[in-house]
C-alpha cells in the first residue's frame, strides 16, 4: 500500500548523509571552530539516525516498532541540538544551555517511550508527539529570527524561514491526522515535509560563506588600515613590474598623485641612475627571493631622498605572482651618519693638527721671541731691522694659520662681537671684486634690510664667505662660461639665512663636499680642507651649512641663530713690561732649549731672577732645594714627569705652591689636556706668545691677578 515510502526515505537519507559530509568538508576547509557549527554537524548526524529508524520501520511494514521509537526520539534530539546551535549563535554558552537541553530531551524520551509502550493512549490522543516536534523546530526558527534581526544576513533569514516551514509541516500532520485528505495525499505530504531539510542545509552553508566573506573583508580592511597607517612607504607590483597598489606614505614620498603611480613601471619612479638597480632587485623578488638594497627616490619636484627598499615575493601557486616593497626614508639618518663620520674625521684631523701645532709652535715661539728681542736692541740698523720685521711678520702669519686650523678642529671661535652681516658681506665682496671682474664673473647681492646683529667672530665668518666665494670663482673660471654669483640674506624665524649661489657646473658629490681632504680640484690645486673648516666654523657658532645642486649651478646655505649681542669688553694689561723685582724668583721648566733661553731672556730682561730646568724631574730637585715665587712650565714634556705631573707634585709636597704655576703649551688641546686645564685655576699661555704677555702674566700672578691678554681656558662650573 505504501510502496513509495521506502524509496523516498532512502532518497532523503542519502541526501542527509551527503549534507553531513559536505558540512564536515566545509568546516575543515574554512577551519570553522565555533560551537554552533559543531552543533549543526551533530544535529545532522542525529537526523541520519532518525531516518535510519524510519527506514527500519518502513522496511518491516510497521512491524518493528523499535524503528518508530528511534525515528521519533532522534528527530526530537536533532531539534533540541538545532535550538542549542541557534542559541549559541546569539552568544549563549553551551554549559549554561546543557541542563535545559537535557531536561527537554528527557521529556521527549518519556514521550517516545509512552508511544512505544502504548502508555496513556487517551493522553497521547490529546497531546500528539508531532505537536511537540513542531514546537521544538519552531523554537529554533524563533531563535534564528531574533539573531537575524541583529545581524541582517541572507543565510540567517533563510535558515529561520526553513525552521518555521519545518515546524508548520509537523503541525499540518497533527491537524490533518485521520482525515481523508491526508490518507489520499500522504505521499505528497511526506515528500513536501522533507523540503525544509535541504533548504536549511543550504541556508546554513550560505550563512557560513557570508561569515567567511565578512571575516575576509575585515582582514582586508585591517590590512588596508595597517598598510595606510604605516610610517614607511609600501607598494605592490605585478609580474610585469608595474605598481598595482601604493599607500599614502609612498605616494607622498614620490610627490605624485595615486593615479600617476598606479599602473606605471616601478623603475620610472626612480632616478635613471637607480633604474637598473631597481629592476635587478625586483626581478630577484619576482623569482622568489627576498631583496634589500639602498637607493635614491626622486620626487616630482626633483628632490632626491635616500631610501632603504626591502622587496618580498608574493607567492601564488608556488611561483611569485607579485612583489611587495617597503620603502624606508633614511635621508635624515644618512645625514646624521655623514655628520658623525665628518665629526670623526675632524676628530682625527684635530689629533693630527694638535701634534703638528705642538711641533710648529715651539720653533715659532723661538723665532717670534728672539726676533722681537733682536728688534728691541739698539744695535740693529735700518736694513737689518727691516729684514727682521719681515721674518717676524711671516712667523706671526704662520702662527695665525695654525691657530685658525686649531680653532676649526676644536670647534672654538675667536672673540665674538656684534656684527652687521650685510656690511660684512659687502666688505668681503670688496676684497674679491677685482679677481671676479678679471674672470668676467658678476657678483650680485640681494640683502634683506634691517637684519638683527649677530654675535659672531667677524674674522671667522668672513673667512667662511671668502672660501665660498673662492669655490664659486674656481668653478666658474674653469667652466669658461659667463658667470654670476648671487649672495642673499633673509630672516627666517629666529635665524639669519645667507645663500651663496652661482651658475656653474655644480658639484658631482654634494654629500662629500664638507668631508676633510675631499676636493674636486686637480692635484696640487686644493687641499680639501677649505669647506671642511667652513663647516666646523659655522657649527661652532651654533649654525648649519648645506649645499644643493641647482639647474645649473650650486647653492650654499648658511643658517645662523640670532642671539642677544652683548658688548665684549677687553681689559687692558695691568702693569708695564719692565720693572721686575730681582727678589722674585722664577723657575722655567721646558724640554726645548731654545724656549728656555727665550723665556730666560725675556724674564731676565724684565728684572726677574730666573733659573731653568730641562725636565720635570730636574725641576723637582730644584724645588726641593730652593723656593720659587713663580713656576713657568711647559704642559707637555717627554719623560716621566709632564707639566701636569709637576703641578700634582707641588700640590702634594708643597701645598699652596701649585697656585704659582703658569702653564705654557703648544699642544692643540687634546681631550686630556683640555680636561686637566679645565680642572685647575692656573693661567694658560699658548705658544707662540708675545714677551709682554709672559711678563704681564708673571707680574699679575705675583699680585694674585689675571691679565685679560692671556688666553684663558673656560672653567668647569663647580657644583
């Protein structure tokens, strides 16, 4: 009578089994770990058992009632699990739902047992099992509908409707039980009642795919946000080396609009000199290798930025389908490193200059001193006097050169005074105007009026300007083209900016132009120290100097801070050169014979009682035997005892006598010398020196006074 039932059950059972394995595969592929999905898989497994029971009953022709018991019981269990899955979607925890689920399962178990054992038939007639199933599936539909109102997903809406449809089917069977309509159309009603199952399965899969799409979109949004907020430039290129994506930082680095970058070859964004290097590294990345290299990035305005580029392949099916690049702007870091290297070079130059100065200052001191003494002699006639004055002038010129070099490498400067920068520029131009005119080079000035005074060393700053003008003069003279040099001044915030521009050929390596010994001139025409000393001089005044190539020409820019111009007063030397006291005893300590003789001649001629010692050890022997009012000692001497050691010996063995020491040094102020001379209060005289300086300082020390004409070291503030 119901031959159609078994084939229909077999078909729907096969469908549910397929659904079950599809869910297992999808869950594994999408790596779904959520509780609701695991409950869905369990519910479909229970549905399979439910249909197995139904098949057992249909196959026995209704004789094996155990099949019906399994059918009803596991269908109820699947409904309970579907409800739990829906509640899990809404955020309910499984352990909190478990007691309620077990209680409902117990009710349905007793209900199924009552049907199986035909208990209370009167009650079951008024409380049909199908109504309970309809209520259970309806509850799952309600729970899904509540969730759907918050999340608004297509899969969730279909899922809620499928459970409502499923619920209605059960209520329809209850309402039509024992009616001719149901008996006549039972096959169609059965087939129709199985439609919600595949609909529910499809809606569940749609729900999962929607969730995966949302998750993927969130990941893309997060990746986009991460890329856009990166402090470094990021770009992506395809297999054809064209840019397919670029973040705002990279766009800003290039100084272009996004549409001017996307779709363009990557190498077109770099200077021609860097294009080959870019393409080689990009090819390596597209071949699957990681590449990292230094390069230069050219902005739309022509500014060159030093960058570090890291290229990583983006793999697709085993091969690199694209590459991602991370661009780090290291221009400032490179500049700092260049400054550090420059400072290290200048420190090396300082050590070298210190040694040279020490070796030069000793003979210069003797030449200047003895020549000056000879000129004071009445026996020197006019011709000899003229020759000696030439010797003295050249020796002092040599002294000035050495002192300027030392000031540059020590980053010290001459006495500062208020300077009108525009006047200083005009004066400097007047010194070189003739040489420029001979080469047909025009000098033009664009000087801002009413600039504040600068507290600087005018001679140092003038030397910087002369060096820059000489640099422009040489470049323009070699080019043979009509030349023009422009000097501009302006006030920018609290800094005076000086620009020296020319229309020459420019500089090949502007990054190295301030390095010591770097020169673009032929051998014998340049030392490579001029611009390096300019750099140190400007820095010693708290300023900055930079270079920029133009088209054509080059521009040097000097920035000097505006400071309060305080008057610098010079106190005259106290006392006269002569008039010494033969009762005042002076001990001279120096390893150079000529220096000892010179100082002895100067102080003896000034009326002091003088003794000499050629070393610190010899000086100690004399100090142990006699008392001296003043000890004039060289700071740096060979042997076991230097001037500092002699000072320390006096402090330990003749306390108070160390205050009578005058240090004379030709040292270029190394770190150890500077540290020691800062720690004491004694006068310091640099070689070469004028006789009056020495005499005045000895007399001042005897009167416990200091002469302003002696070069004093800056003292450390005591705390």
